[in-house]
């Protein structure tokens, strides 16, 4: 196989992996906004908390247990934030929740800086995940393949929860017509708490997965949050599969652009978003919301 073709395949694989990381964050953003009408600018900060937790819990709990506990702890934190803060803004001017989540993200970032310091922390790939998988002339790190399967499992599990359970039916009904759900005597408050726990927990899981690859530092959530918003906008608010398709598209385009013309890798995301918005203002598979329209 030609060497250049192997490099291109590796860039596509890297792009798909990056797309899944974006997807874990974008899904949470999308479902929290769809149900609660809150644009959570603090979502990236919860991603950073997940990364810090895996670094520091691994020493005491071991990598395996810390890998499970860290995203769950971030999800529980998200449920507390929803219960004591987000709930105040569901019926308020959306600008207020935007300002609040911006302030919350700054508070979390500065708190991480005070507690752990401003310097980036390194976190090694666990020993059992060292090595490469080699197929002919193609090779790929074992850790990245393993993390790809974990990300896929998380996305599939989220889809099953939202589409094959009674909880998922209430969430979808609440997104499309919240007043009807309330008229049936179903309170959306506990549903929103669970949705925030799920969405923010996925952000924490993404931080756990990326910690050994990107390193850990207090402002790490800002860059990935921007990319996650691009994915949500391209995919369309409220569309599970729209966000999935957009995340893969963004990841692959960024991976290929990094190979052929690295200076344009970041700009390619925004150019793609602009193109999609011109052709389809609601995104690739965006839905109409009773709450918003």
C-alpha cells in the first residue's frame, strides 16, 4: 500500500476518533438545550473536571476504577447544578442562563487553576493500553482503538436510553411539547435533572478519554467547547443523528485538512458551519421546537 495512502487512512481514523470526542460533548449540549432551553457555556468546564478527576483518582483508586468513577462523579455534579441553579432559568429570558453558565465556566476554570495550578499536567496512557495494532502497512495505537470503542458504546447506550425506554419517550415528548407533558401530570423537573446528569456526565467521559492525549490544564474546556457548538449547529438542534453525522463530518474534515494543509485545520470547521447554515439554516437534520417557535 502506498505510504501516502496509509497516512491518509490514519488521518481519517484520527478524525473519526476526534469526532466521537466532539460527539460526547455535543450530545449533552443538544439535549440540555432541547429540553431546558439552556445553552450551557459551562459544558467545557465539566469536560475539564473529568480530565482532572481521572488524573488524581488514578493514584488512589487505580486506573480502571477511576475511569468509571470520574464521569459518574461529573454527572452527579451536573445533577446538583441543575437542581440548584439551572432550574431557575427554564422559564426565564434565555440571555440570563447564557450569562449564568458563562460565569459558572469561569468560576470552575479559576477554581481548577487555584487548586491544581496553572501548569499543564501530564497523564500517561495506562500500561495495558500501550502498543500498536498492525494490519499490513497500517498501524494504530491500542489506546486510541480502545477509546474509540468506549465512545461508540457511550453513544449507542445514550441512543437506546432515549429511544427504547419510557424515560426517553418522556424526554422526546418534553422536547416537542412540554406543556402537553405537564398537562398529563408528568413533572419535567426530575427528567431535566437526569438529562443534565447524563449530558454533563458524557462531557466528563470525554475529558477522561482525552486526558492522556491532550494533557490536562484549567482552560482545556474552552477550545473543545467551541468545536462541540460547531457540531451542534451543523447537525441541527434536537437531532440525535444530525449531531452524530456532523461530529463524524467535522472530525474527518479536520483530520484530512491537518494532513493536506495544517494551517487551515481550525478554519475548516467554521467554513463548513457557514456553508451548512447558508444551505440549511436549521442544520443537517434540525427539528422544529414548540418551545422555541
